[in-house]
């Protein structure tokens, strides 16, 4: 297929673009490099550096079989401090993209949604039928886009799939996580092991969880990318399907730090700090629907393996 990958110079977008090229698709990466890196665009992709909202129309006029839409603002903390950046950068831009797809008859969309659309869940693991009550602006903007996509699918016959990621981690060869401003737990902990930070702050140890720290469901980025390939195949005209992607097992912040100590052999000092605004206590996925309907089966369930891949990537960037 001839595919447009927005945000393909970012962490998840670059891994997915690489898997698409490996699978024989013709890929154009569209990224403004506001958070991505030009050298993360996989070999074999055409690269266009521009804002999605500005050029989606002219690019899609060339004729495409589908769009994978990764480009987004994605920092929970920042979204609470600067909501306008998220409503414009995520929602307005995505609506422009949907309009351009409609205008130029692009039939398929795979969208990067998030577990943050659910907010604090009523029960765990979270199925796709759970109530969506986001606790932060980031999650609210992703939910708004999901709702827009449902409308476009029903009214205009778009074949759409939203994939709700839980906590993505690990690396795919030379493609991995390297944000200029790092807020994610595993890369931060690995920076301590590299000597680039003194210690890790654990945001709260008084959460209603077994050890008092927040629990998350960590999924390997290669498994996540494979779900995108399956979603492209399963997208059905006029339907908007939603799938949670996680491993179904929760690990606490303390357990993640312990896994990083084990993998790196570094003591990794950690201290308890205050809670971070917008954080839910526990987020664990039920990915039963993706397993049954997409035939998706994650191959890396072990947290240490996920951390090891991230560690190898991080060290290779230092060399
Ligand atoms: N944490 C710390 N210290 C840190 C960084 C994070 O204790 O220095 C904690 C957070 O409070 C949270 C957990 O580690 O409890 C994971 O935090 P991340 O920032 O790594 O990830 P989030 O769970 O906040 O968010 C990620 C993605 C979102 C997605 C969400 C879904 O960034 O896009 O997972 O689970 F919506």
C-alpha cells in the first residue's frame, strides 16, 4: 500500500514506519521535527518536513491508500499547563487531516489513541467498553479525535482503527525513545544508570496500589508496531474499530526501577516525591479484543526484556 505516516520521525512512528517498509509498503513520512529527529526516519521512506495541518491536503492529493496518524503532542504534564497547545496541535490538526482524507478519497486510517482516554478506571484490566473520563488534557484531546473519527467513518465510509496504547517501551534496533525533554519513566531511570541524572523521583508512594507507587502496563514497541500492520489489514469501510494494546500485566514504579537495576547492574538511587498532576493510580489493559479480532499476540511479555532493549538502544546512542 502507498501510506502516509505522520509523526514518522518520532519514537513510535519511526518504529512503525520501519516495520511498514520491512513489510513492503511504500511509505511517506510527514513530520515537522518539533519533537522528532530527521535521522530517525527509516531508510526507504520518503521524508516531508512540514506541519500535518498545513500540507495534508496537497500531499494526499497525490493519492494514498491509507494514513497512519502518529503526529501529536503527548506529554501529560505539559497538557495540563498549556491546554491550548494540545487542543490546537492534536484536535484541530487531526480534523484538518480527516477533511483532507475525505476530499482526496483516502480510504484507511490507523490512529494513535491512548489509555489516557479512560482516566481513572472503575475496574482493571480495562476493556474498550470502559467509560472514557480522561483525567488530563492530553487524554481529552485524543478522545475528542476518536469521536471525530467515528463521525467521519459513519458519514463518509472511512475505514478507521484507533489503537489505544498503554505504556510503550523498548526499542526496535536503531529506533528507540529519545525525547529532548524526557518525562517517561523507563528512559529517565536509564539516564540515571548512564550517569546523566543523580536519581529517580517516584511520583507518590501513597497510591491505592500494592507498594503505593503507580501501576502501568508496559508493552514492547515492536509488538505495538505489529498491531498497526494488522489494523491496516482489518480496517473496514464505514467502521471505526477501537483496540487497547497492552500486555495485560501491571508493574509498579518500584518494580520498573528494580528491573532497570537488574538489567543495568547500577544501584539507581530513588526518592519519593509528590504526586504528578493528571496521573491515574493504575492502568492495565485488556487486549482481548485485539487478540480475537486482529489476531494480535504480543511476543515480549517480560519487563526485563523490554528494559534490556531500551538499555541497548540508549547505550548505543552514547557510543
Ligand atoms: N513516573 C515517576 N517518575 C518519573 C517519571 C514517571 O514516578 O520520573 C511515574 C509516573 O507518575 C507514572 C509512571 O511512572 O505513574 C509512568 O509514567 P510515564 O510518564 O512513563 O507514562 P504515563 O503512564 O504517564 O503515560 C504514558 C504515555 C501516555 C499514555 C499512558 C497510558 O506517555 O501517552 O502512558 O498508560 F497515555
